[in-house]
C-alpha cells in the first residue's frame, strides 16, 4: 500500500522497533500537546484555547508534566483563569446542594460509587483533562489507521507479525478495536497472529529480566549482559505502557 500522509506516524512507530508502537505514538502526541499548550506558540494566550482548558482543566499526571515542562508564566496564566472557572462551578454546586437526612444504616452501607453530589462533581473534575481528551481523539484515529493498514498492507502486517508486540494496555485497546473494525474471519486471523506474538514477546521480556537478576550473582559478573541492560524499563513498559526511564519533557 502506498504510504499516505496520515499513515506516516504509525509506520514510523512500527519501524522504530519499540516495545509498543502505540507507546511511541502516545509519547510523541503528548509532547506535541505539551508544546501546543505551553510552547512558543503561546496558545495559552488564545481565548478559545483558554476557554477549553478552563473548562476541562488537567489531570494530576499532566499538571506534573506541565510543571516539569518549565513555562512558569504559561502555567500561571492557565491556572489563573481555570481557578475562576472552578470557583464559579463550585459556588453553583454549593448553592444547589441540600444535604438530606441519612440513616445510620445508609452511612454504614458500602457503596460501589460516590453518592454525594459534591463528591461526584469533585471526581468528575479529577478525571477531566484537556490533554487526555485531545489525545483520546487522536488515538482513536490511529486505531482506525492501524486497521486500514492491517487489512490493506501486507508489508505492514509482516512488520507487526515480526515485531515486538505491544504493551498490555495498548494490546487490550487493539483487541477491543478489532472487535468493531474486523469481520468474523478477519478477527479470527487477527487473534491467530496476535496471541502468539504477545506470548513470545512477554516471554522475551521475562527472560531479559531473569537474566538481569542472574547478573547480580557474583558467578556471572563477567558474563555478557545480552539484551538485559535496560530490562527494567522495558519490562515495566510492556506491562503498563509508557517510558519509565524517560526524563521530564521540557520546553526547548
């Protein structure tokens, strides 16, 4: 299949030989979003962008990454107007709240979710994040692109088949996406390829980690590290995604 503009990032990710092509994409997209939010383009000064960030806010993880990014003035501007939005919402919620009488039985009863409307609102705010939302939309398009290439490009399928597989979270997303994007026969062929691929590469990581442990035995101090020198970060990535060894991404 002839490479198109929209397929280039995914092909680049697969060609990178990473433990997970979607981790590779996630890192690039997230860094692009940090540049957009806080970088030299000063999007935080644009009223339409600030309206969106005021409303959505940022999750704990992305606040930390924004702090590490290093734009003090940009972060301050974003927080300044976001606080105004949050205080308005809080005041509105407080005005509407009428605590009802609760029996001792209800107080002691275990619940699977929050019942107090202020607690529910606070949880919604905790989960709301401009960067997460923007990434989620982009990620869906990459999943679509993956299955376009998977179905139409034999060379792409071969790269996946002979690659290092995926981290477990992104593999789970692929399995869900395949269910909606492939027919029954295609789906069976997809899993026939993916399951052995994942098993083989999980075993590979397990062996790398095990050999790292063995290298700490004095009897193996002069033995070759093989492929285990960075086994910890790759092993963590394979299980949970991301890049544990990455330094903070900072403003250039």
